[in-house]
């Protein structure tokens, strides 16, 4: 189990923003994580039990993770995949993001 921490080199965005990510944006940002809330139709934030990460690794591969929040700020990684390039990783990341929306 891990705890949620915010790091200076990660970009945190909503799921609504994340579903529009493009490969070149991931390359520039290098590490994107969705945050734990989703704005509802009333403009209020509802908690989302999962968050996603996409991160370019030093070797050029791309790691994506689907994490479940257990007892905020604690979470467990439910799924993790490493892909050889941004395009392949981003497609899976976007599929996961759409499923959460």
C-alpha cells in the first residue's frame, strides 16, 4: 500500500482533461496523474475511487498504472503495464480513463 503524495515533476489533471492527451503532450510532461475528484453536473467535486498515471521511464518505455484509493491518502496499484512507446501506452491509458468517466 502506498500513500498519495504530490511531486514537483508530475502533472495532475482531471479525467476530463486526461482523455484529450496527445502523445507529444505526454512526451513533454513526462508524468501525468489524474486526481481523485470529478466535477459533477452541479459543479461540485465527487470523489473518484481510482486514479491513473502515465510516466515516461528513463529507458524510453512508458509505464501506466491504475490505482485504487483504499483509505485516502492510501492506495494500491491494481494494474500496471509497461509499453515500448507513448502511442501504445496512451491508448490503454485513454481506455482506462474513459471507463472511469
